[in-house]
């Protein structure tokens, strides 16, 4: 079985892009939960929160 060479961690610009993207997704998730909860749509807010937590738990692994 052939082995692949170890890749470096990536370009610094690419890492900052991923950090910025994850920050935007986190902010959008928080805003989505707060705004739907403020409108009285508690089940939708809970669903958005669960999906956001699942996404970030998968990203963290």
C-alpha cells in the first residue's frame, strides 16, 4: 500500500479564511437562535441551536 507524503498545515491565509468562515457561521447561528426565540418560535430556535452544536462538535473532532 502506498503512503502519501505528509502535508503541511496549510497556508496561513487559508487557515485565517477557515477561522473567519467558522466565526461567521457561529455568529449566524447565535443570531438565528436569538431572533427566532424573540419572535416566539422556540422550537425552531432549539432546532437551529441543535444543528449548530452538531456542526461545531463535528468540526472540533
